[in-house]
C-alpha cells in the first residue's frame, strides 16, 4: 500500500492573514479632519487603511488571538496527521505477514481515517473563514462608525481610502487624518474594554 498523502495547510498563517483583509467601501465614506475643499465645495480628507489597521489596538489584540488559535488548531491537525502516518507505517511494516483479507480491511480503515482527517481539516479552515468574516465585519463597523461621527463633528463630507490597492494615486500629506483616526479608535476601544459587559439574563423572582 502506498503512503496516503496528507495535505496539511498552515492554519496559523491563515489565521494571521485575515487580520490584513479589510474591505472599506470602494468609493467614498462619510468623515474626516485635515481637509481640502474642492471646486464643487466638498470637504475631503483621506485615511491610509494599512496604517490604521497596523496601529489600531483592537487589530493588534485580534491578531494575537488568531495567532494563538491558529497555532493550536494547526498543532492539533499535525498531531492527528502524525498519528495516521504512524498507523500507515505500521501497516506497511507488517503487511507481508497479513492475509489478503486482513490487509484489505486495514487499508479500508486507513482510507476512512484519511478521509476523516481531510474533512476535519476543511472544518478548521471553514471555522477560521467564519471568524475572518466576523472580524472583518466588526473592523469595518468600528472604523466607519467612528469616521461618520468624526466627519459630522468636523463638517466633513468625503473620506477616501488610500493604499496601494486603491484608485487614489496621489494625495497631499496635509489631508491625511490617519493619526487622528487611530487615536480616536484606540481611545474608544480603551473605554469599551474598561466597560463591564452587561448580562442579558434576568433573575426570576420566587413566587
């Protein structure tokens, strides 16, 4: 019987990668500070999304959390794979002493275990993908909510996203409000962390 191929993905790397995947709206978003006024009267500023994500404390914390989870899942997957490889090796060493029926039964069992391992690997990848979607949604919500409030307070009408993937090819540094946004987001996150989480459960009165 040939070695059963066991494809293992770097789950810890997948977990870390999600921290750098955040969709801002492709067009414009309400908000900003150091601004310029266009010929049409719009007050415009921009943020560097890469910089904001890099220095946003919530992103740092999430990254550490996902790195730990990814390493744990990857370790578990590797241990299962090694256990299966050990069984395959034992079979190959002893197959010459087995009857055709015994060998066939063990091969079928090993084949099922390999399939189960593949299913387990896909379930881990799906779990990380779901976590990724939740984090992306929360990051997007936190940043755009802050920008909306910030824009209203500073009479801003348009905030652009600027990075290598954006359609904006050049911007004046004077219009960059990234540091203000980072500071505001971190202050809000600090307050949120210090606020006790209220329980939704209500105590029932004894009759």
